[in-house]
C-alpha cells in the first residue's frame, strides 16, 4: 500500500542516525532499488520497503554524494544552512527559506 510522502522535493532533511544531510530531488512511493543494496544495510537499521524512499543530494563533513533513504530514517533539517553539493545548481533554481525550488519550464 502506497502512502503519501511526508517530505517534498526541495526540502532539506537529515538522517536520524547517520551524520549527513541533504536536499530531496526525487521521491519513490515505495522502495525501488536492488535487493543487494537493501541487504547491505545493517539488519537493525534496515527499513521496510513499503514506504516512500528519497533521493538526496547529500553531504557530510567529508564529501558530497547521492543518497537513497527511507522516510522512517529522515527528519527535517532546520539549520537553515545551504547544501554545498555540486549538483544543486543543475537541479534547483534557488533556495527560498529552508527549501530549494525548481523553476517550471
């Protein structure tokens, strides 16, 4: 059963347990990655597949990367700090408040 996503494209979120944050650039209504990827997550942290999963332009203290994270493991990031990911300007037009936005074509 699909349910509505809690977070929206452009929102800045952080991981509940791991020290990274990012901006959402795509949402899958349910898990849409490989079983190999899913099984690589430690069992005690492994999310259910029947929830929204988010594609993030992510960053931590060391690097920037793309992350795929379940809804249950995300929180809104209210730090107001911008995301430094190099792909931000390719996907988003700008930042307004605590969210990034895309200009429609």
